[in-house]
C-alpha cells in the first residue's frame, strides 16, 4: 500500500545586520520556492511560520522546539538556517547578534522526536564544521535511518553574499530547483543534495564568484535525502521510474554513483 509523503519545513535567519544584508530575502525566497507544489511542497500543518531576524538563541530554540513537536508525524524534516556561523573551542555554532549557540544544542533537540529524517541546510561561514554526533560534514557513513547536513561551505571557507543575488549558495539552490536542475533529469525525478551540490558548484565557477564548496554529510542514511521534485522530465528508458510515493520508502531517493 502506498504511503503519503509528509514533509515539514522550518526556515530561520538570524539578526546579523549590518554585516549580512540579504538574510530576510534569502529566507523568503527559499521558503516560497520550497512550498510550491510542483517542487514537492511541504505540509502546512507540519511546518513552521517563517522566522527572520531571530534575535537570540532562546528565541530560535523555542521556535525550533515548537516545530519539532508539530512535525512529530512527518516522514522528512528540512531545517534551514542563514546567518553567521563560527567555530569556538573546536565546535561549530550559530550566531545571533553576537550570541553563540553550539550546533550540538540544535541536533540534540531531535533525539527521540519522531521517525522523520532530518536535513539541515546551513548557509553560514564555516558550516562545513557542523557535526552530527561526531561525524563532520564531508563524511558519508552508510547506515540505516537518516539525518544529514547540507553545508554551504567547507569548515575553513566563508559563505559569500552578493548585493544583487544575496547569498550565492541560497540563490543557486533556488535556481537549481526552479530550473529543474538546469534542465538535467535526475534519478527518480528528485533533486537530491548531491544533485544540488553539483549544480551550485558549477554555477559558482561559471559566474566567477569567490571560492566556496558546498558539502554534504549524512548519518544513518542508506539513501540520499531529496530536496525537491525535479521538473525536468526523466528520459524514457522503457523501465519504471522511482515514484515520489512508494510502499518501501516514501522520503528518500536512491544513491547514485
């Protein structure tokens, strides 16, 4: 029997003016794109209101806690954050108007909170240092289950912002989704994190922007987590395509390569 895909979405940006100017725009743009039905959409009852210019860790954690409780029955959560990030005493964390929140405090809130696979999308400087229980971004252990980090840059890199497009990472992520992966079909007609990484890297190189390498880490993930439905039609091969709704796994796309 087919199972319904139920995805929950939480998008937040930190108050970080005047250094970063595009945080609100980045949040609003990605939120609008991901909510569109043709890209897979998210269940309103499992998703949180858009949170921009979050002033402090207490406000962020409170909103995140409400989202986690709301999305307890989801099969897949996407948690996006944009703002400043840094490494302190060997640990990556998020910054809210100068206040540091260790990333471990964020991931710790998900323990025992429903069966959903969780994809963290982090658009901050040094986000490649983000850690999933001792596994840093860029490492891909293959185990049953599923949670992952999609980081905008390596641990030693900055995440760059442009006056015209805002965050390069978020802009090209939205472009990847809206263009159907640049018109390139993907496995199961889904855009997975590795698909998005390949697209963003190409676009950063093509537009001669500052060096920035998005990376991916997964824990307890036997398959790549997907971000959106690919509107570029898959080529006809005479074989059945992977469907968005299956009896085996309603929220994952097969690994490729």
